[in-house]
């Protein structure tokens, strides 16, 4: 990282040298005055642009997924996979509007959390209109609202050895609970949110109520629905069959499903 900043520092140093050598601004003193000189300003902004460019080139996984407008919303946001988690436990939560639903934030964190939906809704929110792409060959555009996952993880305090975030879900497919995971680049991405609203309404059960992951740079199966636990881990080896997700463990779905 410091290697990236260095060229900009050199440019600034050279800019100062240019001014001094030209002797064009004998009365100016202090950084602010020198920075006001048009030639220097131009060189400084070149340095800034170069700096941003090299940073983006190195970390293009930080780039934002395309965002759409309300005019682009799909008339119906279809549901896929589990549409209603089986069992009386989930039904009881649904009957009370998920008033007692908790999201445990555990693992390699300094402060384990147990968040209610009220806690989730009280956090700063992000709303985004994005396109969901399922590997089964359909897409839909929806507007999602919820806190950024980065804020939840900051509240819990990620430990230095945390490398992955695991999302545990309330629904079982066959004999196993659905789960997913991602690395910290995706976990801390600004568009990675824990969504509780779709198209300005509380998330429907079919779409993952009360809380589902939106991880916009990845395919549909990564967007865990019915989330009740978020766990920071150093390795995925000991979770499920070790491939980082319900489908990854069973069929040839890639763990990194970047789009
Ligand atoms: N818990 C859970 N999350 C899940 C699934 C699921 O079956 N259970 N299906 C995945 C798949 S394959 C897709 S395409 C999306 C579908 O989200 P939707 O039902 O809101 O369309 O959820 C993903 N997350
Ligand atoms: Mo999917």
C-alpha cells in the first residue's frame, strides 16, 4: 500500500521543485499558497487521479455493482430455494412479526452480539436497487434496505485472525441447514447489507424474512435468507463439508461466485 502512495509524494515533491526552479512565485510562502498556483494544482490533481487509479486496479473487487432506478424494478421479485422454512419454531416467529428473532454475531469478535430486528432497524441504513442473478437462469431487480454488514462487524469488533464471515440460516434443505460464507473483501463491501425490506415493504417470507444477506457482486445462491447467526472464522474447513456453503458442499457451485 505504501508503494502506491509514494508516486504521489514524489509528484508533490517535484511540483514543489518546479515552482522553486521556475522562481515564478517569489512572494508565496507556505503550502496553501503554493498549492494555489495553477500549475501546481494541476500536477497535484494528476497525482491524485493516478493514486486512485492504481488503488482501484489493485482492488477491483471493491467496485460497486450497478444500481438501477425505481423504473427498473421487476413487477414481482420471485422466490427461489426455500420459500417457507419448515417447523413450528419459524412459524411461531412469523406469527409475532419476528419480534423475538435474534441474530447472533459470534466467533472471532471482541464483543459477541445478540441483535433483535429492532436493533437492526435502528442502525444507519442503506437502500440500493440491484439486479439479482440466479445460476438457474433468471434475474430480478429489487430495492433492498438494511444496515451494511461492515457496521455490524464493526460493532462486534473483528479480531485480527478473522478471515471469513459465515451466515447461518433457519431453513433446512433435506437434512442440513442452509449456510453461506464470504471473505472480508465482500463482507466489508459498501453494498453488502443485511436486508429486512424489499421494495419499501418488510421482507416477505418467501424472500428470506426477517433478514437476508445482499452480497451484490456475487450470484444468487450466496445471498443467504432467514439469517439467524453471523460468525467470523479463520477457516471454513470445519464448517459443513468445508466448502463454505450449502450448495458448494453438495454440487459444483463455486464458493467465489463473483459477477
Ligand atoms: N436460506 C436460504 N438462502 C437462500 C436460498 C435458500 O434456499 N435458503 N436460495 C438461494 C438462491 S439459489 C437464490 S437464487 C436466492 C433467491 O432469493 P429469493 O428467494 O429472494 O429470490 O436465495 C439464495 N439464498
Ligand atoms: Mo439461485
